[in-house]
């Protein structure tokens, strides 16, 4: 071990690695999963194009409960107008 100038405390030769937090590990796993899916897709492994074709079909024809409601768009103005008026009155 060596010591710093003017310090009587010896410096350790190696620092312990910092402990990774759960969030970091989850994000690393998600990133590696996406990279793995892309590699499998580019390699042409049979389930991957089928998976992406199925996702495309779901996006082109979403279930009824996921579709944007059709009809009068005027109700969309209610929320911003109410928030604007309430903020202006305050």
C-alpha cells in the first residue's frame, strides 16, 4: 500500500466496485433484451418476423377498446378550457 503526501492513512490498492442499483439493472436488461430481439430479427429466425408481423397487424387494426373514439371532437376542448378558466380565476 502507498500513502498520500501529508497523509498517514494508507491508500488501498484497489477500490471496491460500486453496487449497481435495481433501476440500473432493469434498464440494462431491457436494453439487452431489445438488442437480442433486433439481432434475432435481422438474423431471420422464424418466430421474429412473425412476431413483428403480428405487432404490425395489431397496430393497423387495434382492438375496439384501444381505438380513439370517433364522433364530435368538440368535447376535447372542454378540459383545456376548464383548466384555463380555473387558472385565470385563481
